[in-house]
């Protein structure tokens, strides 16, 4: 369908809204269920709250049950696991373990590989690096076994994201640059790869490298805003805020506030970890710690009861800073 083609071309929001428009006309449950499963993915577009994604997931489950189609049912279960993972719902790991042990997924190694790689990305978003590494390994092995070359770029992208999250920066920018060249034929992966490069450049920049990092971040932000892609937009704004915090703190606060507004609109607070930390550091350095108190409270409320190590670590750091 048109929506899927638009998404494959990197047009995140246009593709999403086209699928939304098409769903009411998909009378057959076996076609309706996978389309709704796509709409359940929260890390794709701006302008949709996680409650919307949860509602689409519930509708997808109803359609899958009505379809009696094992493939539709599997697609929805995979999407549900991904959504729970992004939410920081501990039940995600049980669902993933059950799926990976099922014959339904074992009999479809390509779907199994793609699911493992997508789950690895979700695990990274929440800060579960060990689980992400295990899922990446499983996905890579399945891709090798099946010879499914279309996923090799996603394998490489996931590995490089893991290295960035773990702080293993040696030679990383060069590897991501090579990935970007390879991903030119896969626009759906390209923007995420550019966001990873910009983040690595920002984390490692010194001297003249700061200008390059900021220029790369600016390009990613503009591109992500144009296509309505939320994850690279939040990532780039947060990295940009961190990069310029020491030299231009008020501008850094502006970028962090922008990232926080996107997270607030989405409702997945694990994504706000770096932005809230930048806001807190800026407020403390300015001698106005109370200025960050509301954002820290929002983060605390948003991750309460959630399995989100990266956000919990940021929250602890923020509280220590505010306590002086």
C-alpha cells in the first residue's frame, strides 16, 4: 500500500497518516491487523501519543483474532512486544521470551530476525544494553542463516547504535559514515544512521570538530522535522543541547526543552533522560536549580514503575544535582 511505500522512502509521518487513512477501508481482518500493528509502533512519528499506539495495538489484536491468520497474529504479537518495550513495561521481556520460544516465530526465520533487531533497538532506547546485545546477536545469526541480505544494513545499524550507547567511540564515526553510504538505497534507515553519526560527533568533538558536529546535528533536526520522525529528532536535539551546554547554555536549554516537548507529546518518558539532565545541569550552573525542578518531577512521574535504566540513572543524577 502507499503508506508502506512512503515509510520505506523515509516519509515517516506521511506514511503513517496514509496507513491511518487506509485502515477503515481494509475490510479483511488479515489485512487490517498488520496495518494496525504498524500504527502501534511509537518510535516512528511525531503527533501521536502512546495512548494512541496502545489503542491501535488493541484494535490489531481484535483484528488478528478475527482473521484466524497465523501470520497476522504473529505480526501483532511482535508489535505488542515492541510497544511494551518502549513503554518500559517489564511484561515485554516475558512476551519476547514466549515469542522466541514459539514455533510460530521459529518457522519464520526472516520475521524472527527482523523482530530481534527491532527489539534490540527498543532495548537500547530504554537503556537495556545487555539485552540489546543478546537480541542483536540472535538477529545477526538468523540473518546469516537465512541469507536475508536486506537486513544486513539493519544489523550493522543496530550494532553501531549499541557501540554508541556503550560509549565505545573508537573508529565509530567512520563506520557510521560507511553505513550511511550503504543506506542511501534504504531511506527508512538513513535518517537514524545520520542521527547516530551526529550524536557520536557531538560526544567526541573537540576544537574544529565542534562546528562539524553542530552542523550535522542541525541537518538531522531539519530532516527529522520535515518527515515527522520522532526518535532521531529527540536524539539529535538532546545531543545538540549537550554539545553546546558549556558555551551557550540558554540555547542548549532551548534544544533540551524542544526534546522534552516531543517526549511529553509522545508520553514515553525514558526518552527524556538526556534532555532533563541537560536542563538540570544548566539550571544548577546558573544558580537557579528550582528552574529544573518541574522537569525532574515530570521525569520521575513518567518512569514510575517502568523498566527504564537509562532514565532512572538520569533521574538519580538530576536529584543529586538539585540537592546540591
